[in-house]
C-alpha cells in the first residue's frame, strides 16, 4: 500500500509525527538499568525480559513511522526539545515506580495522539499504522499498570496516601506538557483542550482504580 496524503494534512501532522517517531526509537538503556535493579531486588529477573520486549515493540512503532516518513519524502529528525527533556529525565531517574508511572502517562496520551493522527488524515496506510500502534498501546498500559499496582501495594499506608496525590499531579502535569507540544495535531484530529483533559481524566481514574484496587480490577 502506498501513502496518499495531502499537503494540508502533512502541514498539520508533520512536526508531531516526526517528534513522536524520534521518541519511539529510544534504546531504553536507562529503563533497562532501572528494571534490572528492581528485578534483582524483588528476585524476578523475568521482569527484565518483559521490559525488553516492551521496548522492542516501541521501537517497532518508531520504525514503522520512520518508514512512513521516508515514503512521503519527509526527514526523520534527530533532535526535539520535548524528547531531549524526557531523555534527561530518564537519565537521572532510577526509581522503577517513577519510570512505570511516566510510561503509563505517556502511553495514555499516545492513545489520544494516535487516534487524533488517524482522524487527521485520509491516508489509509497511515491510518493502518495508527491502528496497529493503538492495539499495542492498550496491552502496554495493562502491563505497566499491573506493575505499578504491585509497587503501590507494597507501600505503607502513609506512603499510599501521599502517592495518590503525587500520581495525580504528575499525571496531569505531564499531560499538559504533551498537549502544548502537540496541540496542532490533537486539534487536527478533532480534539479540544477541554476534550483532551476530559479524556485524560477518565484515563487517570481508570489507572488509579486499577492500581489501588488491583484485585477488584482483575474481576472486572
């Protein structure tokens, strides 16, 4: 299937498509280091293998988006401010809890991002790429949420109380950063700021409910 996209669609989606493609190609070295330390501490070395598979799927997304950029004769960028800031955060972050929460938030915004990208174009090839990624993202969120539930469950009662506030603040602060970085794409896909925040609010509620009541979540 060959790409069929208009100049107007390219103008609306290209900067965000390039930035997201760059972000999806990370080698995940810092995440693997954090996962390895965590896995040895809890004596579950299989967890590192699962994280490696997660990173591999993310890289697959980046490769598919990169091939699409090549097909429409648009460059793959090597640097982006948002990606650079996130990479700096990852470099200094050693907490598996912070890593997992961050990934959940990014994957949650990614669901809205790729749906918006799909809705912003009539190109069947790009729409299919988005559909494939959206399917993967749903499983990624489940994988990360289950892990955060395990981490949360092992905290003290006081630790659980303040973590709920921390999770909420970090969730929406990160969501706002993503919106302002990619608002043109989100709007091209039919989203308003209010609508975006509403979607993230429901994603937050679903996440926090699954984390704080993991056994009920399994029965749902």
